[in-house]
C-alpha cells in the first residue's frame, strides 16, 4: 500500500469528525424536518360545553402526518382516515354525560391540546313512558348534511316546514315512531299523510336506533324508497328533546324529482346538478344510475309542547286544515 493510500485512510476519520462539529468545536444537531401541517379543526370544538357522548374525538389536519398520535386518559383506540387527514380517538365505551375531558395530538408541528365537556345526553332515563305521545320537530335545514358534500343547504331547503316525529308506543326494548309534516301555523299538517318508521331498538335507552332497513316513506302524496334507512338519537332524560341524531340511507333521484317538481329537474338533471357540488349518483337496484347516498348528523329535535301526532292516511284532503282528522269531515280530494 503506498503512502498516499495510507494517508487517505488515516485522515478519513478526522474529516468525518470535523463535519459533525461547528466552528467552535461543538457537535451541531441536524436541522429539524420542515412541517407545514396544521390542525384545521377538531370535533368536538375546543371548549365545547355540549359534546355528544357517543362521538369520537377527531383532529382534522391540513395534510397527512404519519407521526400524528393522540394521547388521552379516555380508554379507546386511534383510527386514521384513508386519506390521512383525520386522526380520531374512538372511546371504548360511551363518555359520561356533563363531564369534562381532554386529549392531545402530538404531530410534526408540536402538540395540539383539546378540552371539552359533554352535554347532558346519555343520562339515565328512569321512566321511558314519559316519551309516549310526545312529538318532536326536526328541521333538516339545521342538520349537518355530510353526504353528499356541499349540498346541505339545497337538500335541507327542500322541506320548508319541520318534520314531526311522534312517539307512538314503547314495548320493552322497542320504540315505535311515525313522521309527519309541520303546518305553516306550527301544528301538524293534517292534510299530509303520516309515515311510520321501522321499529327502533330502544334497549340502550335513552339511545334509539332505527335500521338499517329498506323502507318506503310516503311524503306529500309521493312514495320515496329509502335503501338501508338508519336513524339514531338520544332522548334527554326529561324527554324534552333528542339530540346527537343521525340519518342515513340511499334515495332514488327519480322519487325526489317527482316529489319536488319545483326543483325543475328530472332524475338525470338532478344527478347532473349534484355533480357540480362534488356529489355523484350511483346505481340503484334496477341498475339505473340515479341513487344518491344521504348522511346527516348533529340532528336536534325539540318537543312540540302539547302536540300529539295523529296518524293520517289521506293526502290532499279537505275539511281538516285546522283540526285533527275526523273521518266525517276530512276526505281526500
């Protein structure tokens, strides 16, 4: 081995060592990796006094970060959405009502702390019979419609009056409810037929769950087929309202176009219109491409004090605009 080769090998460690030291002879740390990810939003919102006891804890990021980790005292597990933008903590069991909680997300930009308090929902209901004959008013315009994205205002505005939901009976672990329409005066529209929902599971009262089940709803004289209809919610302990509600299912645009001619679209036109909002109709059971998935959450329905929902079979009837239907005075036109 010649002297040049020996010198090269002998001095290589020296040069390597010098590369790790600054001008003062101290070792310098590697520059931190850049991070342009931020926390866009959280659910519940920071400081929320009314978080729903059954919801997961979500941190929504502006970009994916594989290092993002949630730390909390709440027993559960972490789940990351397919696009990596939502990091969630799913509690093992329901949170306690009216209780404060906290969670922290550690990610490439640091730590994001979140504190919130759950609402009263989830409190024990000692006597479920208080719900019998109560009627609740649901305003779809105030619901958070997450599917199809961006069309909440359009779909919520289809029904100008509230939807009435009446508790018709409770039998052990089941609860039966029917729907109707609110009149312009605030009571029940007795000239619009009511529509029964499939029986709901009430075994976890005050929480109820309808479906998922295929069903047909009669609405303003039109039949609207809903595939895999699912409705959930939790009654307040005193029965004054229910909250945390969700509604989901697939509806046929042909039914919507027929029931709401004021939209000015046939089924194909309605589906084309929804594409501009990022929504897309899919195949129905007859393979026609007109079915639309609808998912709404954060539904709250307040009790209509003193109103008992009356089941009505006829549509477009006369003689019953201001009073509960009477077979001798209310007839179909």
